[in-house]
C-alpha cells in the first residue's frame, strides 16, 4: 500500500523525467499513453505470451528464446514490452511475426490492470532483473504465471533490495519461477525467497550472428578500406572516450590504424564529436560516410542496432563500460564473430564470466590508456596472438551454450 501511494505521488516526477529525456531523445515523447496502459493495437491471437526486456541488452538476450518459441509455436501471439525507445526500436526490428512491441506501463495499478485486460497473456516472462511490486502482485491475482529468466542480481542490486527487504521479499516471492544465470545470482535471490531457484546459465551465449549483420559488416569493412587495421571501441560510456583517444595517440607503430568508437548510447555522439575535434584528430561519422578517407583517424559509429556488424568489420575489439567503474558490458558478441577482445578492470557486473574467459585466454585485460595502447598494438601487429585470443573466445562461447533450451523446458513451452 505504501509503495503504491509513493508510486502515484512520484508520477509528476516520472513524467517530467520522460519530458526532459525527450529533448535529447525525441522518441521518449512518443507513445506516452502506452505508459498508462492505453494501446491502439492488439495481437491477432487468443494464445498470447508476454515477454519483457527493459532495454537493448535485455532485448538482445531474449533473441535466442524468441527464436526457439517461434520454432515451437509459430501461431502463438507474442506481446513484447520494453521500457526504453532504443529497446523498442531494436525489438521492432528483430521481432515481427505475430508480435506486437509496446512499452510496459508504469507500475501503478490502473495502468497494469489495463495492460493485463487488453492482452490477457497466458504467461509472462521477465528478462534478467526487472521486478515491479504492483506488476507481480496483479499477475498473481489474475492467475498469470510470471517468470524471471536469465536472472541476475549483482551485489549492488542485492544491497538495494535489502534496504527494502519486506517489499522485495514479498515481490520476488510472487514470481512463479526464477531461472538464474549463475550460482552467485541464485544465492543472492535465495536471500529473499524460500522456493527453489534454477540455474540455467546465460542465454547470451546462445545468440547467433544474423546474416544481415555479417553482410552489413562486410560493407562496413569496404567502407573503412579493407587494408587498414581496424580497432573498435564498443559500448563506450562517458569518460572512456578520453582514455581511448589517449591510447591511440600513444600508438606510433601503426600509422594507418583506424579507430571506430561506438558509444553505448548513440545520443552522446555530438559530445564525442566535440571531444575528437578538441584532440585535433581527423574523423568521420559512419552515418554520413560512403567511404572513409585515408587521412581519417577516428570513425564515430552513431547508428543503433549494428553492433554485430561493427564487431564483424574490426580486427581487435575493446568492450567499454570497463575502463571506468560502470561494471562492464556484454563481450560475448565480439566472441561470436571471432574477434580478440580487450576489457578494462571494472567488470563487476560480469565478474564470474569475465574471470572464466580470462582464465580461458579469451580476453585481454588492461587497467589504463597505456596498457590499452600496448595491447592494441600487440594484437594488431601479431597475427598469431590475435588468432589465438579470437579462437579461445569462440571455444569459450561454445562451451557455455545451452541456457535457452534449459529455460524452454522449465517454462513448459
């Protein structure tokens, strides 16, 4: 009750936040009524499955599950909800057949009730860690089994839930099933629940590289100039681009090196452009480029939904969110296209998997711009080392696959 009152009282601030975000990302101003459970379209099916993935990372993580469900149940209608415009755009691009992509409503009872009444899903599936008290309560009340899969709970998130222990415990216990990625995730969830928690591994290992992304990657490589060595800095976060620029300025033995920077959030492209200009480095934006000039040192990847293609087109990849304490980003996509991967020291969101990959020789880890420069130069100039790290990454990925089928069986699909 207290939570619901607070949720209602916070509505003006939530709307203000959406309004302010919309000035940077105009998509936030669209489909506002969906946030309140008002939808203009419906799914042409009486057998509806609902999947929720909060944003881009979770959308991609759900891709193997969606594909397998479509193979097993081609006639089943699917409602796919997200919480961000970027997640919505990606989902609309890859989930199409008998699928409606919409925003999940805000966690206030009237909005949730409208959503459930409109679609009446037979089952709900939450990807990773997206747990809302009113949503779980109303699903339970309406007899809709709500399952948390590919679940992970970091130390930081667990501490936050612990501060509201009674609410967290009550909310999590109303879930029908929890399928955790690792033993550590399961142990943290067990602090709040008495039920058995299944361990399936991560579905991210099961993602396949779409052929269209490979094709786009081939075109990118030609656009870059196929003979130039390409260093990709992917999923970078604020403050990391400065470190990357320092690193590439330090590399003297590869004069024709081309660096491609792809920020985690493309709406930051203008800020990065100003940063590159201040460093007096010739650059181009991929969105405005038909061919990269030989004098260009940096390409800014300002297009959403092409990360696989960017990986495919490079020789060496650094995965961001790790040079500064953001916790890291998913590096498995680079492994899946056979590229050697470098990460920074801050990978606490992927601590276990990063440790295993490092032990398998599938990752190279650096702590600052000096080490990053040395590692990039070493991998670019030594084909054997580059191939060994890339091969180790492919093998590491293969050895971890299978979570999707385990999840399908647990869900009874």
